[in-house]
């Protein structure tokens, strides 16, 4: 069938017009999208955010649509850095605290003092308030706190008449006592982030050590604090299932709930969900499952656990920074924030001191049932037993290369060679030290001579 | 004549542009990038010449990766041939259910890598895996074997990969088997050749060229295989024992955030493959000339 030129042109004009009309709202700037990324992937949490702060924000700012993206930890860093490189980061995002300093020194973050004052600077818990505080300004605010610790079979330990361990030696004795009848005492998650970064940071923190020398940035991987910790980890490995390094965090929770192990090395309140689902029905309570704080090393004073609490951040490249702050004000509005924290009780503990003992917060049925877990969290906070993920000391928020050190896998290689490979801790620590020094030199952070 | 040549070039232009843009440019850009100290995401870079290459010459992790990559690709290729060729010979025979079996044998090659790896990791898990359950029930072992632990992770990876990729050998080899003239076998039979001698003197010479292609392609694919290896251990502690070159290149680029180093590793891998392929061609041609 032949088409005349006139018909062809008319048809093309109609199609183009239709296509342009379809794009009209965006082209005219009527609908603007506020991109919000966060790491709370539980469906009920995503729904709460959608139904509370997002719904009110979209009512208050009719030209805006909020697009939330829930990302796993592992995906966040890479995706975020790629978006920054492309010049289009989200307007608002969660950051791991160990990344914040790295982005701050590159001048990529917007200060948020006004927001902090608006939501209650004096009420924010000291454990999180100043994690993103550089040169007298706040560059982040923690969304919620979740502490990590051992989750133990309290009943098994008490049957043996053993108290919760205070030192590495106590812990090894407990592990030996609980390894019996085909059941192992403890299992560590095999992911690099945990066994190769989070736990080594805890070991250093609980044994008077640190990742780097604060002045020269020289790595301290072969310090006595780390070697002691590696020797302890090597001994503890005897009481773990042989294949732990090939298994993941959730595998450890399943193993604890089903009685294959007596302690999960890394645990938080999210473990309760696993216990309530997989443990025998008559054991789904704090009489059988309890959190247990970390022991300390020979040079440490108290055991330290990681505090899981990403912070919100706004980038200098964000399209709508002001609206991002407005969104955060709604996010922290008491009735919304309560619902958010209750979406994964105890795991999402509020950052506001006034809320920690607020009857409205404590009225949640799961918090009521698992109250000892909440109390462990609160008492741990009071006693200074927590440090943010990957921190070996509070001042690590100023170290601008922790993300790269974690990413390199140098520490993970050292730990796995010592624990699983059975190699000499000192020799492996020396090897890791050489590699870390090379890495920091390549990255331009060498300040030592 | 000149006009004809011009028309020819114009007709070739789209293909040349595509090839240039999609093949030549990335290779050259990658080689160029390998001469820089460049952050993977942030706009920070400095020209360092051959420094990245010199670094890897003395990098223990690099040599470990070469070793693991060689073990992995070598073992998987040998085993794929060891399983695939007999399977193809079997499927070339007439028997009831042959067509069904030909379909079934393709199954591992058709399912997505992520599914294959999750399936095998589930089977091999030392807490709840079926393999350990069966071994324990049969009394073969007294305690669960850590198939995904340090001592067996490489073998678990090899088994998973062989299971996933041997159907390629079966299909390719079977296609060639079906084109061998039956008269050759009949003549061999008349001469009194048994099954083994028919295989050695008829089948193997006839399938030499296809075996050459299979070994070449599978070597390249296994040496550069990333997804299966990555999914098997991810960034887990045990990944150290199966960290092949592609995984190390990925790590340098996206976890160490050193794009220049990652690019240098990619160039090294590329050169290693070219050298190995050239040597392989040379040996094959020499043997072909001799025969």
C-alpha cells in the first residue's frame, strides 16, 4: 500500500505530538522525584515508610513524588559510588558510618545542623550523635540503632553453671563446654564484611588496639592487640562447624534456632524473627535464647560489639537537598518514627533517649515478650559497650579510608588464613600489614616515613 | 573502479563502526586505563606508566589468582571432556528413550548460573545439605564434610562448573559425530576393528577439529569465568581459596576501587589468553601436518 507524503508527515506529526504530551508533566517540571535510598529491606519497614513520612511529604509537596529504594548493605556502597561518579546520587541516602568520613573529605556531603536542632540535638543518644561531626558541623544523623552481640542458648550455658564470659579465656572455656554431641559451640558468619572487618574491628576495640595510628595512618594489623585476637580466634575456630567460612549470616541464625550450635557469633534483634519461626515452639523465649555481650582481650578493659546504625546523608550533588531535609523532619516525627522502629522491634531501636523508656514504645508486643533483649541493648549503650560498625575506636569516624580497607579483603584474608588455614597469627599479621601499607600508599594516605 | 571501492567501504562502514565501538575501543581504552592510578568512581587519576604491571609481578595475590585460575580451568576442561565425550558417544547410539535423554542432558546448560550455584550450595551445605545427609545415612562419613570450606571449596566449584557446562561438549561433539559417514565404521568392522579401535581410528581422527574448537572455547570461557566462581563464595572468607584472575580483577576495580589496577589485570588476562591460544594453534597445526 502506497502512503502519500502528506499522510506520512501528518502521521509522524501526530505520533510526535502524542509522545511529547506523554512526557509533558516531566518536561514542564510538574512531577519531581525525590530519590531516597536506605538499607532497611524488610517489607513491613518499606511499607511503614511509604504509608507515613512519604505519604505526608507527598501531601505537603504536591509537585513531588518520593521514590524509595531499599538496598542490602553489600549493594549500597558500590551503587552509591557509581551514582556519585555519574553525577546523579540520590537526594537522600543511608551511609555506613565508616564511609562518611571518606565522602566528607571529598566535600561531597551537605551539613545538617539545622535538621539536628529541629529534631532534638540534646535528645539524640550520645552513641550516635557525633559520628558524623566534622569541623563543628553535623553531616549525618543515624536512622535507628541496632546492637550486635552473641545470641546464646542461655539454658545450655546455665545448665553447665557457667557465667557469661568476660575475657577471651572465659569464652574459650565456655565454647569447650558447649561443644558436645555433634553440636558446635559457636558459628561466625562467613561473609567478608563480618569476619573480615566487623569482628576484627571489635577484637581491636576490645583489646586496646586500633586499625591505624591516628597521627600517621600507619596500619596496626600486626600490633600485639591484633595478634592476641588472632590467636583467640584460631582457638575459637576449633569449636565452630568446619564449613563456617562458606556460610552466611542467616545460616548462623538458622543453625542457632534449630539447635546445631549454641551461640551465633553475630546477632541482633533480627535473630528473634528466626527463633520465632524455626526454634521448637516451647523454646521461643528469652529463657532459652538471650543476647550475650562480647568478652575482652588481655589488653582490653571491656568487650566491644558493633552498633548497626547507618546514617542519613545528603549530597552536594543532590537535586533537592532542602526537600530531603523536609522529608527527614517527617521521618523523625514521633508517631511515624515509632511505627518505623516497631516495624522491626529492638533491631530498630530509637536514637532518642526519651523514647528508649517511653511506655508507648515499650508497649509493642514483641518488645514486651523479648524485653531482656531490649534491656541488654540499653545497658550496653549505657556502659559504652558498642562502637559503630567497623570502628576500632570512636575517632575512626575521621579515618577516610576504612571503606577501601574493608573492600580490599586484606583483613579477611588474614583472618581466614589464621582461623581456617591454621597459619601462624604473627606471620599472617605481618603479611597483612605489608599489604595494607601498600594499599594506603597507593591510595595516597601514607603519612608515615 | 574507485566508485565501486567506495561503495564497498560504505557498505562495510556500519560493521566496522560496530566492531570498532564494541570491541576495539573497549580493549584499547582498557589498556590505556591500565597506565593510570585511577579511583573507580571518583574523578581522581594520575598517569603511572607501567607501575601497575610492575606491582603485579611481585604481588603474591596475583600469582595465587593465576594458580587458582589455572587449576580451575584446567580441571574443569579435562572433566568436561571426560564426561561430555562419552555422553555424546552414548547419545549417538540407538536406544529407547534416547531423544528424551538428549533433552535432559541439556538441562544444566539451560538453567541460569545463579540457580545452578544456589542448588549446588544447598546440596553441599554442611549443616543441612542433602549430600552430607546421604553420606551420613550410608555411613560413608561419621561427621558432615565441609564441602564449602577451605579444603573442598575448589572441588565443589569444579563439580558445579562441570555439571553446568559439560552439555556444551555433548551437543557440539554429538553434532560432529552425526556427520561421520557410516561407511567408515562399516569398513572398520569388516576389517575386524572392535569398539575401542573404531573409536581410536575412526571417531577420534574425524572429530579432531571439533575437539580442538571445544578445548579452545572452553579454555577461554573457563579461564575468564566470573559468575559461577563469584556466586560460589562471593566475598566470603573462603573466597580466598578460589579467587581466580577475573575475580581478583573485579575486586581490584570494585572493592579496592582501583580501576587502573583492575584494568591492568584485565590486560594481563587478555595477553595470557592470546599467548596460550597462539601456542595451542601452533601445536595443533604441527600435529595436523604430521598426521
